[in-house]
């Protein structure tokens, strides 16, 4: 009798320990599965917010390190004009309100992958129209053939404030494009007969002195952010590019295409004396990168020369 009770008790204890082992094993497996799931979720949570836009030759991913940040947020006078993905398309006529540019072959625009860059409007305005509108007229008289420098002007461009006269290659240099843009709009302080205006580095120094009616805005990410907010319109201002070894290249600020609220986008400027009449610069976190799409790598942006 006692022996049967002992065996029954032993069997119950064995079943208890067996059930306990199954429970412990199940909990362990659930812990491992939950840990793997949380690890995967954590990795996803670290990357979902990274801005990514790949279109044509652009790849907006994380902004590079050491990108300078604005010291303070500017006073917003209008909502930022966020365009989203950069528009693309094929060739357009000269009368279109966009320029067609192919980053892989700047001299061609023969398929639907080329970028459509809007022609800048507004900005600095004189008695004969805006500076940027005169720049667009000058672009139409630059060489339109494939391959080669844009360093001649034919036919001449005129407004009620004057005429440029025609120029043969290689005489239509970058500073002439800037001077003509301002002269045609009605501002005559700059002159192609003044050596200190014709040399690009000297023109930059002239603007840095802030002559009456003019002002120089040193480059900073804040300047781009203020342009986007409407606090300081750079359209029609002169964009001075440092090429290294004291060399400077000026052009006319055309437009900033903002693609997201992080300040990523593209700045474009119009120019002569270069292989193409329009150059584009990637902007990351409001900072212009030293990687233009059609020109040699630059050493930075010096600043912007504007009319008050």
C-alpha cells in the first residue's frame, strides 16, 4: 500500500517537473523571438527618416557631416516654396518658362530624363525690368550649338536702357554677362569700360565695399534659408564662385529649387564664359556643396552681390 502511494507520488512529481520544463523552454523561445523582432524594429526606426530622393544624377540621402547650420532661424515672411521631386522632361523651345539641362551631357537635352529648371522671376528690378529677365534674354543670344564655350553674343540684346552690341568668341566673358544684365535693367554703375569691373576678382572686391545702392551678402547657409523664406530675395543677385588660387567666377542667381523641409535642393545660376549657360549646385541642409553639375569643382561660394 505504502509502495503504491510512493510510486504515485513519484509519478506526479515527474509530470510536474516535465510540465515546468516545457513552460520554461517556451518562455525562452518567446524571449529570443521578441528580441530579434525588437532588434529589427530598432534598425528600421533608425533609418526610416533618412531623406532619400534619387532622380537622374541626384541622390539626396543624409546631409554630409560638418554642414554648417544657420545660427538662428530667420523671420519667415512667406511659406517656403517646396517643389518636391525635381521636374524632368525633354527639349523645350527658347520661349518656354524652363531651361532643359542634362547633367550627364549638359550640351544635350534629347530625352525625358533631362531636368527642367524654371527660369527665375522677380528679384531686383530697375527702370527697364528685372535683372533676371535681362539675363534670360542674354542666354538666348549665347551660342546654342552642341559642345563648346558660351563666350560669344549674337545677336546683340537691347532694352529701353541700352544695348550690348554683338561679341565674337572668346570675348563675351563672365563679367560682361553680369554687367549687361544690370545695365539692360537700368543700373549703370557697372561698366565694361572699367577694368575693376571687368576682372572677376576685382568685381567681387568692388561689391564687398558696399557701394551706394549696392550690398554684398557673404555666403552662409542662412543666406539660402532667408532666400527660401522670402526675407532676402537673391534672384538677380550676382553669385560669386571661388575656383581656387584667387580665381573667381560670377553668374546671376536664377532659382533655388527646394525639395524638402530640411533645406535640400538645387541652386542654379546663369552665366557666360563657361561650357554651358546654366550651372547647378546641390544644396544640403541649406548649405551649397562644392560640386556643381557642369563645371569644375569649386572651392566655395564667396557670396552674393545685390542691389539694395
